[in-house]
C-alpha cells in the first residue's frame, strides 16, 4: 500500500544528526536541508505492508522484554523507494556535503513515514478493542539486524513493496524500515532498550545530546 509523507522533515532531529548531537545547524547546513528536503519529497514514493503473527520468538533480550504480556505481533515494513537511493548516489558524486545532509534527511523521513504508518495500524488494532506497543526494529537494542530477513519473509516484502536484502544484509531500497509491535487484549506499552545493550550506542545522536529514546 502507498504510505503518507509527513508535512516536513523534523528539523530539530535532522540538525542534531548533522552536528553530532549539538543541535544547532549553521547557515550552509540550513540551506542544504531546505534543498534536500525538496529533493526528498520529490523522489520519495513511500510504500508499506503489515501482517499479524502469533510468532513472538525473536532474538534478543530487549525485544523479548518489549513483547512481554503480548499475545500476538504486528510485523511491518516501509520503504521510501529506489528513486531516493538513485538521487543520493548522484548527489554524493557531485557534492559530498550535500550527500551527507540528504542521506540523514532520508533516514529521518523514512522514520517519520513509519511513525504515521504505525499510528494507522494502531488505530485499526484499537478499533478491535486491542492494545499495541510501539515498534521495535532489528538493530535496535540487542535485536540482531539478521532478524530483518525473518520479518521480510513473513511479510513477503519483496513481492508486496519491492523490498529485498543484499548478500551483505543491506536492505534495498536503502531507506527502508522493518519492525515488530506487540498486541494484546490487555493494555501493553512495551519497553525501550537500555543504552548499555543497544547496538546503536556508539553513533546515537540522542546520547551525544545527553538524551535517551525516552526523550524523543
Ligand atoms: S538513546 Fe540511543 S543508544 Fe540509547 S537505547 Fe536509545 S537508540 Fe540506543
């Protein structure tokens, strides 16, 4: 299915990603963000798919903790599409700095598209009187990135939205996200990973800014 784009890319987070957590973008970065935002909205053709599953057996302590109290899972995948990658490759050849701004903006846009998608799924789950946790992606906490393959196969993501995995385990298109949410008849919220167990801790822009996922 086609997914909705947000109205804007989150400038505060984008600046934080570009400045190693300091958060204040300079004049040149701000101009590049304006240009890249236009290019990204022009190129992105977001698509997504989701499915319910009774299989809650994922690898990693943090995802198992997240799904405690849940009786089923929602598996989801979303992508911005190949045109975003094509433009990134062309831009990186022409202007490396612009390429970095575009790349980080595209990652953020994929997350924001996924936020909207997740809320649409949540509304459907809640219509049925059920509860849903937030989403949890392979590569977050100690859930291995290799779990992407399991999610993509269960979702038949290649056929449905053209999402594949390269031999090295990279998702193609690059700006794509897979995730799991737990569902239950009883209220569940899930739980965030701790920074100590998180595979993202060395490059995490939140930590560099003295924040955690709970402050997002
Ligand atoms: S703040 Fe960063 S390092 Fe800590 S759990 Fe969240 S994503 Fe991982």
